[in-house]
């Protein structure tokens, strides 16, 4: 009788707990980085509202985020070298380490078991167990006589427990195979061009493309056939022209792909470059309002959204991918830093750092759907990234 009474009491407590904390999925969650506060704001993208905040994340001035396969955990890479595992459902820090002096981002492996951090100081890549954040591998980005270490940029996840990344000062692309995490195998591709500054991996995970800051052109590696080496595309696209001063390093990411076309920011120019990915030849250029920073495609590939460096960083322009014309110029606020689409692209969320707000736009009508207050917001990252290469 006593055992039955205890069982009934336990069941009642469980039902009360469920009533107070209704289970929910993570598929429509995301985070807004509040850089000056060292905090994440967790948002519900369906209701377009904030549901809580998680602080104590250190220097988030250039923070990036990747997600566990189930979208529950966010891995936050801070500029201070912090790597923090955050539970979005419980709104708390699960684990936190400081793994370097200066980190620039990271990636998560295809199977979700490994998290890799790209470091400026000391230059290299460190790989961690996604569950415990135990360090499994340390890959120093040495070059030349082995006494120098390069800054690592453009770290991307690839198929088969591999990570691809670029060495800024060395002008190299490396591919690390972490099939045996404590014994990584490294392929090195040298003389790929001067100062690779960022990279993208195509949505199918096949091609790794590194933008070059020290010269015109893009370095491309076919990850299906790495034995073919690095190929140059768009080599000398700006030859004979006087480049403008570069006010902010542009970004290349997988979201700049739309169908068979790639849309890339031109370094130091008021242009978006169009590349036919069936031939990897230039297919056109689109004049825009300023120097592009992010060139991002909606999930359906119908439109491209572009933000800009100073002095045009209060604008966002929208390009129709069929006509390749600018169809709308928006003014979301001062110092637009990032944009993020919901899973099917019905809305885009845009951060305006100096106006302390994030604006949600309808991508079909350009109507403002919501405005969320945020303290100096920068990056916006939704959990749909968990299902894609390069995110």
C-alpha cells in the first residue's frame, strides 16, 4: 500500500512539473549575440519574441555559434578564446572553457561529436569532445621553417569528420581528418594565394572556397578530389582597376549560394560578383551601394540580401537573382552587422548594433514584422544551422 501511495505521489508531482514546464522543441529557436553584455538572447522565431537570456559568456565582440544536431545546445566561440556550451531549453551554461587567447570562430563535425575552434592566438585549430568539451586534438598552424604560426580563418566542417581551414599569413589551405580524433591526419595545400581571409563550403559539402585579401581571386578546393589540388577561380577579376580602401573585411559563407550561382562580395569594391558554379567562371557583377560585408541568399534562392561596411552600414540592399537587379534598399538602423533567415525564409532578422535593436522583415513584402530590443546586437544564429554544412 505504501509503495502504491509513493508511486501515485510521484506521478502527481511529475504531472504538476509538466504543467509548469511544457515540453517544447528546439527547431524554431535561435540566439542573438549581445556583444557588449557578454550575453545571448534566446528567441522564438515563430512568435518573433525573446524567451530569455544567458550571460557570463565573456568577450563576444566577434562571436560565432554552431549547434548540436538536435538544436538544443549552442556552442559559442568568443573573441577571448572562450568556448561555451549553452542549453537553450534550460537557458543556462552547460560547460565553459577558455581554450586560447584569441578565437575567431568554429565548426561542428558532420556527426555532431566534435567541436573545432579556429584560433588567432596561438594560431591553430583545437578540437573538443562535443559532450564534455575535453580537448582531443591540438593542430598548430605552423609554416615556413616551423617557427611561425599563422592565424586560422575560414574553418568549415566537411564530410567524413573533416575540417577545412585557411592560414592567413602562410597562404595555405589545410584539411584535417579527425576520424581518429586524437590522431588527426593533415593535408596541406601551399601557395594558394596571398592572405586568405574567410571561406565558404558549398551546401553539398563538396567545394571549399577561400577569398583572398592580398590579391584578386578565389582559391577553390574540391573535397571530393583533393588530390587535384587547389584551383584558382576569378583570378585577377579586378586587374587594371583601382581598388577602393577596404573599410571592413567581407565575409564568405555557404548562404551566398543560390541554385547554380554563387554571389560573392568583391573586396574593396562596390560590387557583388556572380559565379556560375557549373564552370566556376565569372557570370556577372552587380553594382551595389557600398562595399559588401555579408552577401546572403534566402533559402529559396529567390533574393540576395547584402549589408555594407562604413560609411554605408545603415543600409541593406535586396537583389533579385533572376534579373540581378537591386529591387529594394532598406534602412534597418545604424551599424547593421548581421542577417539571418528562418528555416524556410519567410522572414529575415537584421541586427543594428548602434540602435540596439533587431528588426524582423517579411522577405516577400519587406514589411517590418517585429522589433526586438537588444544591447549592441551583432550575430544572429538560428538552430536550423544544425542541419547544414558550413553553418
